[in-house]
């Protein structure tokens, strides 16, 4: 019979380029965790969405995403649709482990891989007037290039469940209060010790980016961190940034927004640190302890 450590090794396969494959009991626990958060969001009134891994560059243009995070972006392209370019690509790169992206072989980039789940929502409601807060949730596979990778903690490709509110200031305040309490309570129910810490996003040029300076002057991001500093979730108040950028109005004013994010692999990492590798013995999300 396999030891707990061997069973965990069977359930988790990590690559050096920041990707992880889950199966078995670890995958089942992660799926149950996400379902619990999704069900909690549904009980709160949020509509669940399923988005593709691709997001159009034009959808991110209103917030100048690439001005702030060019170092994190993962770009998508395809072979040019002409026989000569495709033939050259097939002959020269058919068995290549690395491929040079050149203008004579590849199309221009008009899509990225999703950097954060909530970025799909704001273009979806662009130009709309809403009379009451929108409550939304989705889980996406997200992609962020990093200088280094740590399995389950810092990955190029990872799963993120977000709950989002777009509305007025009162609705945003209630949303943030509710989900800050709910996330902290969930961590406690799973036997995790965690505390909130102020944080800023990893901007490419913090000194020259107005969004970075705004976060420093008036902190708007809180991360729920376990001992050692790993953030397993976050609460982000955007003020009217997305409402103004995408011309979303709540009543007569630009809509405000906020999101809460659960990094699913990071919750797995925290559970392994605290409870070890015997996954069936772990506390289960949504079950009273």
C-alpha cells in the first residue's frame, strides 16, 4: 500500500515551467473546495459564468493592462494563413522544442491568455447602466509569467475562483465586508491560521504607473496570508476604475467594483503544510468541524 506521501505524489505532477496536474484525491478535494465557494457565491446571489482561456487584447486596452503588467502577460498567436508560411513552419519546427515567433510565420497578437478571472466581466457589461449591484462569479484557468515557480504556490498556469460585485459604493462596502468575513471563516473551518495584510499588485513600473501610486496612497488590496506569507486569497476594491474605463454606470454615477479571489492551488498548498499529505483526513469544505 502506498504511503500518504506516495499517494500525494501520485496525485500531483508539477513541471519546471510552472504548471501542475492534479488527479485522484487531491483533485477531488480541490473540486469540492471550488464547488463550496461557488455555492456560497450562488447563495449570496451571484450568477456563475464560464469563460474561455483566451481574452482579446482589445478587451484589456481600456485599462491599459500591458502598460502595467507586460512582464506577466502570456501572448497568443497562430501560424499565418498562407501555404508558404505554414509549410516552412511545418518543415522547420515540426519537432522543435522551442519555436521562434517571427512576422513571416506568425499572425499578429490579438489575444492573451487570461491573467485574472474578473477581467472577463467588465468588457461584458461595457456601456451598460445598472440600477442595482451585479453579483457575479467564475472560475478560470489563469496565466502569469513569473521569474521563478514553486509548485502550488507560484505558477504560470493556475486556477482562480473569483466573486465580483459591480454597483454603488454602499453595495461594494457590504460585499467586501461579507466576503472578507466569509473567506477568513472558511480558512478557520479548514484548520488554517491566516491574517489579512495590505498588499499591492506587482506593477512593471510602480514609480511611473498612476494605478500603482493610487494603491500605495490609498490601500485597496488585502491578502489573506498564512504563516510564511503565502497569500491564499485577496479582496480588491477598484473604486470606479473599471466603471469609468468600460463606461459602466450604476444610476447616474460610474459604477464601482470589487472582487474576491481564491487561488485554488494555494489553498491546496496551505492544506498540505498544515494537515500533511493524507488528503482523506483533511477537513472538507462546507462540513462542520
